[in-house]
């Protein structure tokens, strides 16, 4: 994909993986909309990245907020890239706890909303805008990169909500690619393993050691910049489509 004059929407761009992605894209000459529900952090991130970055505060599940981000990206260039990085989980909760309490339904619905529904909401509205772009020699008008997780393949005990949400995102990759092929938009997803975001690096050492114990090689947490470089690789390679790409150093999550 030719990035000349291109713009992008990066959701969750005030956070670790989203922030690294936004920074990397700006470094490639792409105008980036920093779309995040944390208005202050979004503004700070945009200010740090300079004039090529624009902050838009909003909720990925809100159509009006998403449309505002899409409009801002179109005003900054040709909206060609969407990186859906926004999401989140909750503290480990089993479907039925040891004392017999069932999993809270509201929590389950919230995790599905901020991950799966939010990803689809941004994709549908951004894709409608990208469909109006002038196609390149391959007929390509844009690319959408979603964020799954290893939990979407092999969720651990206590991760049922998060695993379901991420599995749904991974499950959307191929049908989205098929749906959007007629308008020249590719779709892939990245399934990161244990990544060294600020949140993870601030976790207690016991938890860090547990999470990294199953990483094969390199035996360390992934770096947010490595996630961002994979985003670039997907953007630049027009033959990558409908794929779920693990970024995990051969890690496989244990049951617990």
C-alpha cells in the first residue's frame, strides 16, 4: 500500500499497543487519529506525536463517536488504515466460583461490548468511508487490522468473557475479508501473547513470572514496537488477507 497522503484511525491509541502503533504509523508519514475514551491521555499522546496526530475522545461502541474519528481521519488524508486496538478484560472470574456464585452477566456483556462490538462498530463505519477511496493497481482501498489475543485460541480458567470476546474478533477475520473484498478492503487480526505494556510491567513480579514462564523464544515479554511493526507488515503486504497472526514467541497459555 502506498502511504503517501494516507491517514489512519487507531483505537485505544492512548494505551501501550495502540500508542506504539500510532507512533510507528506517524513515523511512516501517516496522519493518525488517536481515538481513545481517555480524553486527557489521547490529547497528551497526540501532542507528543506532533502535528500528524489528532486526538478524538470517544467510545468505540458509540456510532457517533466513531464517526467523528472517521471524519477526522478523512480530513487529515485518505483514510486507508484502521487499527482496532481498544479493548480490555476484567479480573479472573470463573463461570461458577468455588462458593457457587455464577459469573456476573453484566461483566460478561461489558467485555464483549468493548472488545467485539467495538471492533465491529469501528470496522463497519471506517470501511464504509474507505470504500469511497480510489483503488490502487490491485483494487485495494484500505486495510483493517484487529486485535485478538492468545486467549481467543486457548483461554485460561477465569478468562471466559475475555476469551469469548477475543475469539469472536478472530472469528470475524475471514468473513469480514470476504464481505469487504468487493470494495477492496483487506482484514487481518493480530493475536498477541504476553506483551510488555505499561500495565503488564507494573504488575506484581509473581504474576509477570507466571505469564512469561510459557514463552518459548525469545523468553521475554513482547515489545509494543514489535506489535506496531507487524501492523506495518500487514499494511504493506497486499496478499495478507483474512489471516489471524499470532505474535507470541511460540507461547501457549496453560489452563490456569
